[in-house]
């Protein structure tokens, strides 16, 4: 039997305050970073605007591209290379509906670089109205899935488990957003899809541990909650490590070989998968521990009074 | 137990056979396409037909006929040779299109194409249907434009409220006198809603004629249309065909004298305004640019004047024009006396031309409420649709036409692009669009042309004058043609939109996503490679870590993917790039179910239980964990599906199917194999 770990008896719960401190620092840094940068870096999906990925036969001079666009009265265009030097990514935050921004930009480029065959490989143009709609929809989607999870987990386990799970999920989303902000990556529709997948995956992990706690509680009736959780986390540790490794392997492959279109998605997934495993042990479990401790204390106090 | 397993085995075998059968077309169609390539090349070479032409003929089933026509001068031998290849190509093409229909559908992001969302332009619709429009109306509508631009707002409620607040009854601009505001709002709403259904039909018509294979045109909500065009190369042309309102009208042009009078009146009006502003304008700027085209043939010096300063007091409130475009060219000598006339040019033919640079300034003057009063109520100004190059300057023409059109494009029965023979006004080889009117149209056209000989009739498309020829004689035939520098594509497209009819309500693009074919190909190969590498790595890892049990899990994993893809082919779900990511993620997640079970079996084995009881306990205990975790992930996938657009939906779909299938493969398939193996060989130890 090949095993990374034998039977373990790590006291995870003892480390909870330090772990929570680490999480708090990351999320606070993330919030600061987002405040400095003026919120998460929304893509055109949410802000409205146009992104064009232009392929040139040979790498053009960025300055020439800029002046060509300025001549076509597109002064405020973000221009950068994308992958190869002959792939240029243009971003225009034009805030008007029904505008043929991509057409006029491509026309200007074709006129300025007749030899260089500029070709629009990708155009994403979202009017400000749709942008705002998508943003609201994304927020609602995240909230609705969290509420659904809260309901389902309370129904299958107990309410405090559900609270722990949802706080852990919220933690994962915040950590992922923080890292996106640290690396100056854009939040677009696919990133929201990644966030919701992280929610699903992280929950998966939390449920495996909670399931074990539920089972152990039946076996060790008199054990304290801390002991139960430690036991359960240790018992499921083998599975946690194997699964996280395979999933991590897969998202890393997406990150490195999936191409530019899917890069932000893969990046968010990578951060989220790591955070998801961690949050089960250090966010969801401590909440359950603290809540139970309080409940026990109250029971003891009440017991004292009665006696 | 035994019988139970038999049933399960049968189900599994059936599932595998069904999956392979579902996936066969996807597998075979790629080969057939490659094979077809060689036939295409041969036919192209032998007939000198373009690839597009061959495709078009293939789709309409007229390839053989087309080639016979083309090669009628060739010897029958070579014709026979070509016909043999052609018939193979046709047979193959039939097979391909049959298989394509059953193959997994690739999303626009994978095959290249464009996704467009159009919305009924309510503000424009209101402006179109309103009567007796005045400055107050424009002002209120301008304020309402912000409401239209905000998400999830009720434009009509805002419209009703805004007019009520201003103390204006809606029947002043809409509906009939006897109607209440609520009735008019209901009617306007109905008009907007009805128009979308009609628009949908017209769009289908237009796109069909444009010749896109398998377009998807669907209504979204009350006022939106989603158009998906796969494998399209010229997106702009498609957008022109789809988005054009294509309202064709024939309006009589007002007599030049009336136009002259209005110009004089406008000038007087502006002079009064200017005088009131202490002549600050004339000192505005003295950067002068040379312009050789003078009014009345006089060569004079033009100078740049900042119009926003000039007409600041009288321009419409809230008009924030681009400063750089306000620098216009005026005729210096006549500027002070005739501020409006100085923006215009007389190019000799009696038509009024406006240098392209001055167009905005002229528009602003014409929109001025005071100026509007000078224009006769039965007339309106219209611009030419294209600029004309005279010397080194571009000009637009400005027409004063009768407001009420004599007849409209609704009376057309047909429109065809034609190449001019050289007779009449057009040069030989120029493209024109000839139109045929129905009986009613013919009658009206005949009467109008008969009564207005030697006057000019403007042909107006979407409020822009395409041409305004002089009526030489009565035209009783009901046929007319549109001329003017068009290339073959433009003429074809114009004929299409005229045939399909005008949109009932104007629409605008609010979202566009276009992926070029090369990027789509790139995404497919990258996605496929990532998926294969992931699969391989995970499988190797499982086999090493869990030995034979791991190999069994690998079998389940492969089955999982095969069945998942088969489900997608069967349900005609679309595979998008995020969808591929979803499959890759499924690979990662499906392993989890197996890992849970295997780890559980290991635990049971460690407590000293026999192989069979360990396996049984492992599956039983792991089941609810797997169930709970999959259900919760399914919940989030459902939410994603509900909220997502195109590609994201594709992701949610693969994730949902992936989860469902992985439950089946991890719990049922591996279990049956274990049962079989442990019974058959009565295992004492398990390779795990």
C-alpha cells in the first residue's frame, strides 16, 4: 500500500488562531490592494467597453499603433502585447451603446498598416447597460448559491456546520479576489465561473470532513468537539491530499497550457483550490469548535445554576 | 445480489455501446472533412470556381448544374472526369452534413463566429412614432435616454411619469386625442413588443439570404434578439445587414427657392443671436486654413472657428460635442454677414454641399429650437448617405425634402442587384439595385412622377438620401433603381435588406463577442491538449498510488468522459472553451469520488476486515459523502447555468453532466467490477 502519510495525529485545531491570522492578513492586504486600485479590476464584461485582440503579420511598433488610433480619435486606448509580440490587445472603455468601436478601430489599423495585415482575432464589446446587468447577475449568482448551500447543509447536517461552510466559502472567494488583485488580473465572466466552481469544490472538501465529524460523533459520544474535529481531519487527510493534488495538477495544466483566453480562469481556480482545502480545516472547523464550546459553557453554567 | 449485478452489468454495457454510437459521428466527421478537402481542391482546380461558390452551390444542391454550365465548352471526356469527382464530393458532403448534425456542437468560441445581442432602441422608436415633435419633446426624451441606458428600468413608466411631471398629456405627441395617458402607454408598449416578433422574422429572412450556415436567431426577454453566426468571416458586413433598419422612402425635394429662403432666415436669426453676444465669436480664432472652394465661385480665405463658442447660447442643452470636431471651415468674407451660409458650399449643380468638417456644426444649427421654427412644417432636412470627394475635400449634400414620403419600401415586391449596362446615368460596370413595386406602389409611383415632372425625387434609406434624381417623365412601370458608387457586396446586401423589408423598430447592438477562426482553432488544440495531459497525469498517478484499484478507477474515469461527451452529443449541448475547462475539472473531481471510496476501503482493511466486507463497507460509507458533495456542487452549477451567458452556460452544462455521470461511474461501474473480481477469484488481498 503506497501512502504519503500513515495514521496521523496532527493537532490542527490548536493552530487555528495563527491560521485565522494568516487568512485575515491576506484578505486585508487584498482589500487594501483593491481599494488602492479602485476596486477589483473588472473586465469589459462588467464595465462595458471593447476589447480587441489584433493579430499582425509582423510585430508592429506599439507607438505606431497608438498614433494610428489617436488619429482615429481613440486617444484613450490601453495597448499591450498579448502572448506573442505580433498579438496586440486593445481595450477601449467607450461608454456608449450601439457604437461600432471595433469596426472603426480595425479600419484605422488596416489603413495605418496596409502591409501588416491586421486581423481581429477576438472582439468583445459590451454596452454599459449589459455590463451593469452582468455585474448584478454575477453578484446575485454568488449570493444565491451561498444561500442554497446554507439551506442544503443545514438540512443535511446542522445549522452551525452550514454557517462554518459558508463562511469558509466566502473566505475562499475573498482570498481568490485578493490574489487576482495582487497580480493585477482582470475579473471577467469566466473568473466568476471560476469563483462559483471554487465554491462548489471547497464545499465538497468541507462536506467530506463534516461527514466524518458526523460519523465520529456517533462512535465517540463523549469526545469533545475539538478532539472530534482533529480526529476527523486526520482520518480524511489522505483523501484530502490526494484529491487536492489531482485537482491542483489539473488546474495547473490549464494554467500553463490552456492558452490566454482561459488564463484568468485557471489562475483563480489554482488559488481557490488551495484556499478551499485550507479553509475547511482552519475556517469552517474553528467556527464549529467555538460555537460548540460556547454552547457547552452555557450548558455547564445552566447546570451549575440548577444545582 | 447476483441478479442485481446482472442488471447493473447490462446497464453499463448498454451505456457504453450507446455512448460510442453517439460519439461515432463526431469521430468520423473530422476524417470525412479532411477527405472532402482533396475533392474540393480538385474541383476548384478543374472548374476555376471559388471555394465559396462551390460551397454555395453544394448547399443549394446545384453544384452539378453549375459545373455543367461552366464547362460546357470543354470536351466531354474532361467533363466526365470532373463530374465523377463532383459526385463523390456531393456524396461526401451529404454524409458530412448528416454527421455534423449529430456530432458534438462546437461553440462560437471554438469554431469562430460572432454572437450579437440587439435591443430595440426605445428612445429612437419613440422619436420615430411621435408626431408634432417640438423642442420640449426633444428635451424630455433626452433626459429619458439615461433611463434607457440604465439596467432593469421601466422606460415606459419613466416616460409616462416624466411627461406627467412636465404637465404634458401624451396625446400631444402620441396616439389620438381621445386617448388617456395609460392607454397610450399600453399601446406604445404593445407596439414595442409586437415589433420584436416581426423584427425576428425579418432578421431570419435577411440572414438566410445572406447565406450563413445554421444561424441561430432567438428572442431574449421582451426587447432583445440574440444572433449567433458561426464561421463567419466578415462580421461587419453581417452587422450591416442585420442592424440596418432599411426603411426606404421616396420623398419629393422642395424647390431650391424655398431652401434659399430658409437659409436667409436662419442667417438672420443667428446674426441676432450673435449680436446679442457682443461679437466675441469673430475674434474666436485666427488660425486660417486654405480652402480653394469658395461660395459662388469666389476664392476666399477660410478660417477655423470654434462653433461651440459661436452658438453656445443657442445650442441644445446637454449637447457635449467633441471639441476637435467643432473646428469648422467657414468662408471668411461672408461669415460675419451670413453665419449659416458660410458653412455651406454651392457646388454648381444647384445642390447644397457641406464640407464633412462642417456637418456637425450645421446639424447643431438645424436642431436649434429657434431654427426649427423657421423650417416649414411640411419639410425636413436630410443628409446624403455618402460623402463625395471634390478636389481634396469631402462633401455631404443637404436636402430639403417634403416630410411626408410619397411611398415607402413596404410597397416593393422585389429588389435585385444588377451590373449596369452603361445606359442611362450609370457608368458601365457599376452596381445598381433595381426595385419592382407592387400594384398599389406602381399606381402611386406613376401618379407622383406624372405630377412632378422636372422636380427631384429623393430616395431615402434610413433617413439618409441615397440619391435625388430629376423626374424626367411619368414612370408607369413601377420600377426604380438605386444607383451610386456601390461595390458588388454592397449592392447585394442592399437588395437583401430591401427584399426582407424594414425592421419594425430600430435596433442597436448592445453586446458583441466575435472569435476569429484561427483563434477558435487555437483554443480547441490548447483545450484538447490540456485535457489529454491532465487525464494522462491523473491516470498515471492513480495507477501508481492505488495500483490495480487505481487502474480500475482510471477505467471509471475514461468511461466518465466518454459518457459525458455522448450525453452532450445526444442533447445537442454546445461545447465551449469553458466547457472544455469544465470537462478537465470533471476529471479532477471524478477522481475524488474514487479516492473517497478507496481511502475508505483502505481504512476498513486496516481494521482487519476481509477484502469483501471492506469493499462493501467502503462503498456504503463513502456513498453519502459523495452524494452530499456532488449535490452541493450541482447546486452551484445550476445557479451558473441560470445566470450565465453562452460560454459560461457551456461550462455549467459540462459540469452538471460531469457530476451526474461521475456518480454513476464511480459508484456503480467500479462496484460491479469489484464484485465480479472478488467473487470470481475469491481474493484474499486487494491491490490497493
